[in-house]
C-alpha cells in the first residue's frame, strides 16, 4: 500500500514567484533520466524551488531509491536501462502515491497511454522546457493528497456523496463501493470528485482537464479517457452500461446515478 504522505504546503499570494508561492522546503523529488545532463538540469530546477532532489539514471536503481527517499514527485523517463519507465512506474505505484510525470519522445504515443494506465499522473514530450515541467508539478501540488496526511491537522468534516452503492468522502478523499474501500490514485479521485460535484453536468475533456490538471495544461486531451477507463475498472463499471461514470456522446462524461 502507498505510504501516508506528508502535509501539503499551502499556496501564498497569486502574484508570487514559484519559490515564493510554494514553501516546498522538505519536499522531495526523484528525477529518473538516463541522460545525465538533462537529469542534472531538472534536478537543479527542483532544488531552486526548495525541493530535495535525488537523481537516478537506471530503472532498477530508481525503484530502490524511491523506496528509500519516499519522494513527493517523480519525474520518470520511459526509455531507461535495466528496467523501462512503464515498469518502474508500475512498481513505484505499489508502495508510493507520489505524483508521477512521465517524459517521452513525441513519437511514443502508445507508451504514454500505457504509462498513464499504470499510474502516471501526467506526461511531457521531449524536447520540453524545464519551466513547463515545474509549472506542471506546481499545478499537481495544488491538488490535496489523501486523507492519511490530514492526521495531526484534526479530523476533516465529512462531505459524503452517494450514488447507489458508491460513496465518496470528498474531505477525507475516501471512496467505498458496496461498503468496501476503493484505492484510487489522486488523478482518479480528482476526476471522480469533479464529476460527482456537478452530477447533472456533462463535462468535456477540456473542462475535466481544467478542473483536475489546471487551465494552463497543454497536451493530448485523450489522457482523460485513459484515466476514466482506469477509474471505471476500479469501480467495476461497464463502459457500455455504466452506473457511475457515463459517456455523453459528442461531449464527454457525466456522473451516473448508480442504478
């Protein structure tokens, strides 16, 4: 099971620079990239923004290092020696709920889809700007972590939404199906929270991206479909006769009634 996460830093004034806006001292980043110069450059950007940055150039070493340092963010190249990035992502997801951003060549669209399906939260295609990467990271860090990190901050108020056998606690970020807990990634939960928050609304992919990844996100909007598919699998929700996450032809998705 993923480890409980550390408390989430809070944003400051909207006009601040990234380092001023996010007091990230003590948060940890793991950069997994076999190009040493690129890995060092990415690491320097994280350190500039207050992270403790660790670097790995090898897939097997990256998994071991992730267990050791317990990162808040993982930047993961798909093309790695000894163990490819997709398998590294899959293994890290078995013990960590860190935010995972994949790096891939522009032609590797199938790898992006596979990587997202095993638990990555976002992706960037090479070449990319390190500033764009950090903007993505900051956007992800605006999203709250799971309920375990709220211990010590007092019990959050319960905000329960029910759809048939599905129950969603938006404050605690917990989900139950037929009374049994459902383990979702942050991205899956955030999509479910967005849909269930306005259950009569049909969301386009772009609207869901704005809600979950942020309005500045740029990329292939079909990543929404990948995460929705993964969410449906965990909810045992048949896409052809969905009870919880319904497809709206020509628009996108809406919340089902659970019946």
